[in-house]
C-alpha cells in the first residue's frame, strides 16, 4: 500500500463502530494483547497503517495521536496460561472481547482483523482479512495492541533478562530459542507452543 494512502474511516457510517486487532499471536512467551478503538467521524491520519509495516518510532508517535483523538479506546490481554487453556486463536478473541467491554459508549458494529471471531453479545460484526491495511479503526487497534504489548514485554524482560524479550518481545528468534535450550522455560512461556525446535538429525 502507498504510505500516503489514507485508510477508510469506517465500514458503516452513522454508528459507533469499533475496530479490533491483536498483537503477539506468534510469540513463544508473554500474553496476547488486543485493542478496540472507536475513531471520530472524519478522522484522517495518512501515516496510519498495519503496525507491522511501521517502525517502532512511528508506532509510538501514532499511539499518541490515536489516544488523543479516539472517541474511545481500550487494551486488554490474555495470559500465557489462558492461551494454553483456550488456544491462541480463541485467547486472541477473548482479549478483543475484554477490550470491547471497556468501551464507552458500547459499539453498534465491530470490525475485526482476520477471519475468525465469536459473537460479542448481539452486536453485529464483520471480519476483514488484512483489515489493518484497509480500515483506520483496525489499524489504530493494531498500533495500540502492539505498542502496549511491546511495553509489557520490556517490563517482563527485567524479570527474565536472559531471554532477550526487550528486543524480541517473545517472538521465536534464534537468540530466544537458544536461551530456552540453555535455561529452560519460564512461567511466562506458552507451554502449548513448539518451544523447542524439532530435532532434524539423529545423534549416533
């Protein structure tokens, strides 16, 4: 997408529409975060895009703009234990539900990034694949979920500095995998995930 292209403000005009997205689904450690954002009618932010396409500095700048201008926003999470219990997909959806419950006023329509969701009471919703590159509300939720989660992982790094979470944020980098092999897993690792790389050769 052209970086100067402005995303669509909403799908359904004239109602309170919340965009939802998550961050941290592919990580080996730490919670999954989700955000829900309601933006004002006519909101325009040309630099707003899928958080994965932005630098950390740009995400931090956009977070301030989103928080200052949003009608309402909320961030929530599900713990590693909840991820192991529910699986990562439904833990991500549960985190979205938790964020949505914090919004005031409550949304009349929900835009969800991806293709899976569970009903949020009677509120109608629409799943949009790659929605964070199409709609401002989803992109805003993407930015908030990512920045809040990164902040949280930097704090967790202080408890377990050997896993390089301040840098890798819990994702399966080579350094993170190596630390797991050398140090074992922590209470913050997702036990249901493939934490150890599969052995590809036999030792004789």
